[in-house]
């Protein structure tokens, strides 16, 4: 198991190979899921699968043995972990290294596919999802293999409670205890409509991708739990766009293309420094003010939306940020992003500038407290005191958590951000 970032006990949710299969170098063996995303784990060697050491429902960590391959002892990827020693008679190459087995005297053998003692059968990400929604897992009936609880089961339980279901309805669900300070009364929503769409015409059913399933559950939680407000404003980027175009002409040979999003990242860092409550997160009744500036940017991929993160953006220049963005965006399109590359963001930018639109209301990416939406810039007539001048205006949509930020602070943040984009020299002040 290679290093996929600061994650432990990630669940195996898919297994692509079986003993006897021939696998190529970098061919996907399994899919694992953390609380951030799911990702395919490639083989670090080529050969025939002699033994498969993991199965559906197992949890794995860096260094765990996934499989033993036979027949190609030398075809090991450079990035793979060091192979564990194997008896010479086997002539096999472990796909990844196995950690030394700890002493486990008097401890019964662990069955990874069975539910932990005293705990419902669910992956770590589902457990975290249920905690965030306040759902008691022991009251949820699992629809997965061996009764495994899925995110869909947690969502179904939540919907049944919100619809006022009785204990005999919707998986015999009971309403979870109301959070401290909450009203406790049910919302009284009617059930989700069940429609036979084939009555009205031909249809085609397509399952959601894993990314959309994961992001959809997070978006639902964030939309329900965060009291969000959105401010709209415009920034004059006429001079900044001219500088961007000139910079790209000067750096044609470098192969690094500077985008407006790179300037937006630097501008947002300056605004976060001036208004630190936007660089915070709620922790119960306290605020955690972050002293680092990691900026996420939404990337559209064939499988759905993902959010790579530019780490320590305050310490990087526009060219370096542009280069990292290009590399991360390519990895996102290829499905190669690691959970570590999508973790730790303080603030997110969702840009539709390359597509169109005027304004929109982006959903905050918890545990962040704000997100900036950006649409396509347009030339507009702007009064300069004497005459109307054609200026390139960039629409900004700032969504913020009203539990942390008030309207006046949000307006000041947007105004200051617009001032920086209008005269980028302000980032030096």
C-alpha cells in the first residue's frame, strides 16, 4: 500500500483482480475510500497474481501487503515501496511491502468483513458522515454486502426523519436526538416523490460516479447545516488582464501559462490576511484561526467535481502557482489526485470563467467558512467621472457562514478583494 497522505484505516471498497489474473505495471488493483475521496491503488509491479492479501471490506494502511505477484521480479515501479523479503523458492515479487506483524497473543483473529464488536458495519467515511449529520448508526439498516451501511443508507435515514417517518417506516428509523441548542421538532417535509418516468417516454438510467456520490453527500450536509449568505460584486480587472497577457507573451518558452485564477488565489490570500475570520473554522463554541494559507480550487473532471489544494499559497509567486495548478488539474482529469492533494484548504475558489454565466451561489466546503465564486468577465461601460470607459469587469460571488461572519465583514472582504484585483500592487502593502 503506497503513501496516500495522512490517512489511516482506509476502507477497501472495490477489488479489481483475483488470483490467477495477469496484471500490468500501474494497473489498478483495488479502490480505497477515505473521508475525503476514493482512489484506485495501482500495482507497483507486473506479473500474475499468486495471492491476494486484501478483500472487500478490509481496511489498509501504508505498507500493508496487497498482493503477491509471480514471474516478473524486476518490473517494479520506481515509486513503489521496498519489497518485503520472500523465500527464494517462491520466485515472487510482492506488489508492496508488508509491515512486520505485531505480537497478538490471546487476541482472536480479526474478520475484516465482519462488523467491529459493538459497532455497526460501516466504513470510516460513512461513520464520519453519520456523525456530522447526527445519525445514530445503530439505528440504520445497511443495504450493502453483509449488511454494510452505505452513505445512501445514512441519507435515506435522514430523509425519513425529516419526512416525519414512524419507526415502522423507512428502515424502522427513529429520529436522532436534537443537537444542543436546536429546536428538536421535525421539519414535516413530505416524502420524496416516486415516479415511474417510463410512463412519459423512453429513459436511460446511469449510476452516479464515485466522486459524485461522495461530493453529493458532502454538498447536502453543507447546504443543510450551514446558514449561508452570498454577496455579489464586480471587480475591474482591465489592467490586470493586460498584465497577464503580457506576462504570458514574455514567458512563452517556459511552458507555464498564467491564468486569472492564479492572480485570484494571491488576491484571496491578501484578503484572508486582512480579514482573518475568513481563514477560520468552527470548533464547537470556538474559532480556529489558521496561520497558513492553503487555497482550494474547483476542477471539473469527466467524473465530477474535485477540489485540489495549493498549499502555502502565500509563499509562492504567480508563476509557481500557475504551474502547480496546471499539474494538479491534469492529475484531477486523469483521476490521479491523492487525498493529501485535496486536503487542508482554508478557502476555496470555484471559477466558471472559462464557461460563462454572471453570478451564482457556491456551496461552502466545510469546515471552511467561505467560498468565492467567479464567473466570466465582460467588457462594460464604466463612468470615470467625465465619460463612460470600456472596462473588463469580473463578477464575484462570495458565500459565507453567517455563524462566523456578518454582512458588514463580507462586504468589506469583497470590496478589498476588488481593490486588489483593480490594482495588484496592493498585495505588496
